């Protein structure tokens, strides 16, 4: 469909989805992202799960008494195909999780490549902590903390990478702690909501001043003529 912005298109099939109700889009990059998504959605751990096709998962979430429709996009558990594809995905996403396996250095390198591409795609976006993608929250997640005896990526390496790209960072174990997985997703959604509210507040003063100026112009003139 021509003329439909990417923000209103499904990243899987490219079809317009502007008519559907969805409040928050989260993209989960990394070869071990599917296992975290399934753990979050079902509270069950299913081991070495990797999707062979890109998928969108949906969940209704309640935060601060507010009901939200959350859509989670897993781009085939593969490293995204270059700047063009990543740019389109970033336009769709409101928040991002970049996930690697602490017992697999190649997955850490993949996460590093993704963050680097995100920075190149939006070079002016890494200005504030936790907002490395055009003002949207990004969290680097080291999974499989339960496999510390097989660790190939030090905790400090993850911290340094996150600091270099001005994003959040934590390690967790999807196998052992479903609450930690739920918490990281919830925090990203909360950050998205907080960012939306902040943008609304920043827009209101100018509108309020314009309205106040208009009222003063109208009623001020009337007062002078009385």
C-alpha cells in the first residue's frame, strides 16, 4: 500500500495496520531473544528456542492501573540485514531490547553490531542514558546468568558496551527467574509511556501560550473599547 508510513505498517508483511489498536511496540534483537519473549508471554521456559521466521507477539499488560496493548517483534532471531532494514524496524519500534548469551561470545558480538548499526542509523540519538534510538529506550540484556561457569562475556564487558551506547544494561536468567524477565519488559514499556507523557508536556506550553495570547488579544481589545 503506497503512502502508508512504516510506523503504521506491520514489519512482518508490510501491510497497513493503522486501524488496529496497539499502544506500544517493542523490538527484541538478538539470537536468543525468542526464548525471553516466550518466557514473558507464557511464564514458561522452553530451553533453546529460536524462531525460524520473524514474528509479532501480542500481550495485554496492566501498568499503573492502565491497560496497554503491547506488541513484541522478533526479527527472526537473526542479526538484522543492514542499515536499511534496521532503520525501518526502528521507525516501527517504541522501545528495544538487545539480547545476548553470556556463554556465547558470538552473540555478544552480534549485539555489539546491532547497537553500532542503531547508532549509525540515528547518529544524533545517543544523547541521553537509556535513549539510544531516537529518544526511545534501549536495554542491553545478558541472558543465561545461570551459566556463569560457562561465561564467555564478562559482566564488565556488557556494562562498558551499554555505557558506550548510552543504554540500559542488566544480566538475568530466563531459565530461573520469570519475574526478572517480566520486569525488564515492563520497565521498557514504562519508559516508553513516560517518554510519551514528557513529549506531550513539552508540546503543551507553546499551545497554552498561543491560546493565552489569543485570549488576551481578543478580550484586551474589548476592554479598551469599553
